[in-house]
C-alpha cells in the first residue's frame, strides 16, 4: 500500500469510530504511514518529537492501542524484542531478520484462503499474520 492511501484509510477510520484527530495523533499516523521499517513505539516517539516535542511515550502507546483495536494498524508482537507497528493491514508476508531485526514486506497471496479454512473446519478467520524468519541480504553479506 502507498503512504497516502494508508494515511487516508487510518484518518477516515478514526473519524468513523469517533476518535479525535489531535496534532499528536496525526504525527503518529504520518510516521506509521510513511515508515516501511515497522517502527517500535520508542522509534515512533523519537520521530514524533521532531514536530511535537511535548508528546509522551504513554500518548504514543495509547494512540497505537486505539488504532490497533479499531483495526487500522497491525501490531507485530515478539517474545524477544519490542512490538513493531505497521499501517499496511493488507495481506502480505513480513520478512523478519533474526540478525538486525529489520522487517520487510513481501507481497504474496495468503497461503490458504480463509474461505477454504472455514469451509473445511468451520473456523472463521478474523485476521492472520504471516512471517518468515531468517537473515536479510545485509546480514548475510556481513554488513548488518
């Protein structure tokens, strides 16, 4: 998804849910829509403080939480590192580097369509998360 499309979708979704669009929230939306790196809350805070110096980490977490609960962003939770966030909620693979922690998107259809799962098992899929773990090009070549 393109940055402007992600930003528009999140802002429209916030309005539809009756959520206020404060200056601080708009900064967070800008960062999530523009960052392909799947930033952590602390990385979002660091960038947001460039234009909204008074923003707090609790404001960032609260805003991310309400956007996640509204289905406007995805939170990628990990056992061994900080959660990361992305504004692209379309189906795609996340390529997670176990060396440097970078996360890249890879466009691909779902391995098994959710309709097929439901038809065969009765299980209705609400969301899915697809990840491959390994080493990115930079880490494989010794630069990461």
